[in-house]
C-alpha cells in the first residue's frame, strides 16, 4: 500500500461513508496484498490468515458510516488487521498456540571465510539484514517494518500499534541502532 497516495484513501473513506460498493472493491483490490503480508507477521497459517483478513474487510464494510475521512484509513485498516490477528491468536491459546510458540526463521550459519566476489557478499548481506530484522523485539520490528516497508508515518504507526508517536520513534531508533551495530560488526568481519 506504500504507493497509494493519502488522497486516494481519503477519497475511498468518503465513498465508503456513502456506501459506495465500487469504492470498497477498489480499496480491497489495492490493499489486500499489503495487508496480507503484514498479517503474516502474526499468523503463519495461510487459511487462518485469509479468514482473519476477510473478517477485517467485512467489519470495515459494517463500520463504513463511522469512518472519518479526515483520519488515516490506511492506519485504521492496519490497526483492524492487527487487532483481528491478536484476537485470533488469543482464541487459539486453548489449542496451546501462543505468541511465544511461533517458530522463528531458521538460523543461517555464516561461513568463516566467504568468497570475496561482490554478488556473494551482497546476497549474504541481504540475507543477514532480513534475519536481523526478524530477531528484533516484536514491537521494534513491527514499528520498523511499518515505517520502512509500508511507508507509514509515526502518527499512523502509533494508531496501528496503539502507542504514542514518541514511543514509535523510540522503537524505530532502537531498531536502527541494533541493525547499524550488527551491520558494522558484519562489515568488520568480512572486510578483513
């Protein structure tokens, strides 16, 4: 959704307020993939994630007349997806599924002496950066990804995560500091 202009979301908000089904269809078509990618941070079962996302869109249609076109529809949608995902995960606790039991990406071993060619170095660096992002504390990672991958402002992220903008800024700064430290250590190791 990063490429969609805020004016487009405002337009969709106004048209949803008027119960315009075409606006809902456009919104769905333009936002589904990004929201689905965001949802995968929380729910790894594809069928369950699709159900949660579908529920969010149904709820969005149900509350269409309460949407404020002056506020960020994008932030509202991310917040709704996040809340729906957390509600789903809470409901799964009875089945011994918890946030702590979600598997993390497999750890990749770094070679002691990588090949010096640029392509191998760049590929390894990209892989390591993705791994480091996944290792960030949950709130830092979420704020960082919403900022860098979805292009959201601190205010929009604050609304999604139900935090103060200053707290969002702190999460992003901490994430960047951690990533910078790991990048510096990586470069020192491979530039010897």
